[in-house]
């Protein structure tokens, strides 16, 4: 099930070990993932469903994630505070909720307010209780857990080694925390805890260990009709107690809520320009703001930027997308750097520097955990066809991070010790390696493509390496390293000449997406090389560095991107652009794939086509296609809350694969930013032309008056 409305509290301090908390929900509003103390590592739900239910006296019980519940999931404007409504027909109430993670402490709060939908026939005040059900897998460990009621802190304490969580709540008074009832059982006891919740009465069973499940009851205050669930986290019992004391002594839930709202409002206001994207539909402009917040939730304090925090694939594969791919992270950093978030980009670069220095290898593997350790991967270290050793990498990941550093330095130039270390000990060693790790013809050696499906010399990778070395050359010049400038410029010339020979404009009308290699030589074309791929957008995105000869003739770019528009657009479905011809990934059994539906529409690919239209625009009317692309994302790809998945169903528009995907949100940020920049530039050109026209007319009048 797709995920929705994540909330977190990643701070802006410079301590890479500072803990953070991220909570992610399913689209049915059950808890999907709870990460602490790093984004993407320890998921304390273990992939299980944590749930909140409501019991109303004389009417019965219902879970908020029940099938008959009518839910609206959204955020408060420009805040990482949710705004959720759950109408429950079976017990005739509406529950309005807000969820947030405190901006400073690892404390999650859900406050619920109960509204009686049958008030005319009610004989007295509504008597209601909240029940929170959880199967704690502290540290993502199913075994070895302890759950016990602790009377000193008025809640159920769950722990496993160095991971602690307190489940407590608040009823009436928001300045103290307590639960009104509780139970703890072994999971093997036939789902007993869930069934106890549904009776509206728990049994005060106080402790279990191993694989456990637990529930707490929090009474709804009859005057305010409100109650709150509170989860407090720590890496030790002492740390948890200190956090709990801090939350209570600073004013309890009321203060936590107020300071969290203020934090995110200040954070957003410092990054949004007045009138930015005002020319777009309000929904498209709102999605831009929302994307800034969603990408922020994927950023760990240690510097890693996670691809996704969705564990929905874990049940089948025992794997997830909760890793830092340097390609995705580099693109996020470059976009955030342009959107007044340079501190996040800088932290990612320091994260990359630590990895390179610790591994003593000037390149990046497929993906990393947020603590900097190498993530799991499926790229082999041997070529099974030739038996030759190979690196389990996608070279575009190393290249894109270097490119992002260069772009960041252009926007935020400084020469302090941090920037010097990043350039001298990350950029230069990696760029030196890219110069060396090439075929005799000058092209990069084979690696896996950005889709992680094919091994060869890929157009996308070649362009990324070209762009990275271009940025490295500029940095070497600024940091007064003429030997490296010469090395990088020589490699760039060799790559450009090799591209002209091996990546021509083919008779079919586009540039090949890849070339196979035999030994150290480029092999003759095979059918797979010639497939049209939306990733060819890199030709214009990175192949035209400012102040440098372009990597491709303009006609190659135009012909290829128009082929993408013509052949990869989903004509018979919801629209959008597929990744490439005959894409087999995530095909849906209820769809008849044919020339009009070449695959599933990907949000990033659709936005790449819009980015091309923006890049080519010469007048305001040329931006109409890009506007329509933003409308397509809002109308067909985004959830009601503004969350973007990886791809969508070609006929229904339902989200497919992981959700939210940071790459989708950061691409939306990037392309909208480029749209706004181009729109304003064209307006200035138009105003300038009008001024010159008026000036010329005045001059003519003056000349003829003599």
C-alpha cells in the first residue's frame, strides 16, 4: 500500500549523530514506518501495521484504517503537521486528527477530536476512548523485545537493546501524560490484543518479552472531546526519561504543537520568494511548497538523503528503498541548493566525503544506509559472460554528486575548510578516477544504468561524467590546480570526440541509449542499444555546460526529445511519459499494453519532457506544454495530500511502487524552479523590447519634429 503524509523533525544542526524521528503512514492512515534515530535504518514497526481505534459507548468500536471509513489525508498549509478527517459511519462519529513530530525532541503526537454525527438522537455527552495497537520491533528486531507497563511514567515502555519507546497519551490536560488502561501479550496469542481493543476494555496485563504486541487506552475528555497519543523515543532509558521531562517541563503538548508549527512556518517563509510560481494553478504552486517539506523529511541529520521511506515492498522482498542512492541524493541536493537550502546539500557532501575517506575508494557503490555503511545491492563484482572482475556501481551516481558539488559552489561560493576538504578530498580524487576509468576510445567503462537493469556504456552515464568533469575543471581552476585542469580538459575532449563517433543520431530519429562492449572495444549496434529512453533527457540537462562547447549538436537533442514526446507519451490512458519502449517493470495485469500505452507513466520522465520545453522556450507561449505537465502531475499523479509516487497506473492514475519518492518530488521542485526562472527571463526580454520600441517611436517623433 502506498505511503502518505510523512512527518519528521530533521534539524539543521551540524552534529551528524544528532537523532531524528520520522513517522510515515499508509494511505489508510495506519502507521507504516517509524524511524529513529536515523531516517531509513531502524523501522520500529518492522513493517507491521500500528493502528488507532475509537470506542464509543453504546455504539461500538471502529479502527481509523477500517474499510468503511471515509478519510481525507492532508497537511496544514506550509507545515509538517497533518490535517486528517475520518468519518466513521458504523459508530456515527467523525474523528479529526493532527500528527506531528516535535521540531526539537524525538516525540510524536497525534491529537484527535471526536465529533458526534448523531447528536440529535444522543441522550448525553459522548463517552469515547482511543485505543492504540502496536507490535513493537524495536531496532527493526522482531525478537528480543520487551513491553511493560511502567507506573512511574504512566505508559507502556518498549525496548530492545539501545532502542526505547514510551507509549503514553493525554486526556483533558495537555500538560501531563498518562494512559487509562493497557495490555501486553505475546504475538502468538491469536491476535488477542486487537480483539481486546474491539471490546472497549483492556486487561492490565503488564509485561511480555520476545515477539510482543501491546495496546493502550486513552479516554476522550468529555468537555474538549479530545485526546492525544504520544510516542517518546530514546537510545537509553535515561535518554528517554530526559526527553519526557523536557517535553513536560516546557509545557506539554500545547507547547510542542506551537513550536513545531512556528518552526516549519519560519523554515518555509525563509525559502519561498514572494509571488513565486504564482503564475501556475494554485494546486501546482501548493505542490511545490509541499514538495520542499516532503523532501526535507527524507534528509537525515547525518547527511544522507533517502530515496524513499516506504517499506511496502519489504513484506515480499525483505528489502526496501530506504537507502541513500548518491544519484537521487545529488539531484535532491542540487535542487535544494537552488531553493535556499544550502545547508542540506552541504551535509550530503560531507556525508559523501566520509564514505570516500573511510572506504579509501574514490567512487560510490550502489547505495548506502543513512549511517554511511554500504547498503545491500544486486550488482555483481564479476562479469558472468567474460569472467572479468567489474565494479558493482552505477558511475552516474559518483558523477552526479560531483556535478551537484560544482553547481552548489557556483550558487554558494566559499573557501572555508569544509568546502576545501570537500573539493580536494572528494571531488578531485573522484574526478581523477573518472579520467582513468575509461575505455581506450575515451568513453567511461561499462557500468549499470540509472534504471539498474542493464550493463554497458550508457548515454545517461556518459553525459553525467562529462558534466562532472566540466564542474571539476572549473573547481580545479578556482582552487589553483592547473595540472588537474589540464587532465580534466583533456578527458573532456576525448569524451566529446568519442560521443560523436559512438552516439550518433540514428536513422530512427534519436540517439542510442547505450552501447555494448566487447573486451575494451565498443561492439556493433544491437537492438537493445537503439531503444528510445526518456533518460536521454540528460543530453540537454547536463550536456550543455555554461561557457563550454556542448556535448551534442542541438538537432540531436531536438530530434530525440521529440521522439520521446511522440512515442513514449501514454496516449490511451491518463497520459504521462513512460521510461522507455516496451518497459516491463511493474506492468499491471488489468492493462492491455500496446503502442498507445508503452508502459507505466513515470512522474520524473513526464517532468523531463516539460523541462525540455522550458529549455527550448523562446517566448511565453512556448511554456504552455510545461504548464500542462504540472497540471498533469496535480490531476493524475499526486495524492490528495500532494504526495508523489515513483510511477502511476496508466489508466487509473493510482500510485505504483514506492510513495513518496524523493526523486519525484525533487524533480518537481527543479522543473518548477526552471519554469519560473525562464518565465521571468522571457518577461524581462519582452519588457525590454517594449521599452526599446517606445524609445524608438519617441526618437522618430523627435527627429520628425525638426
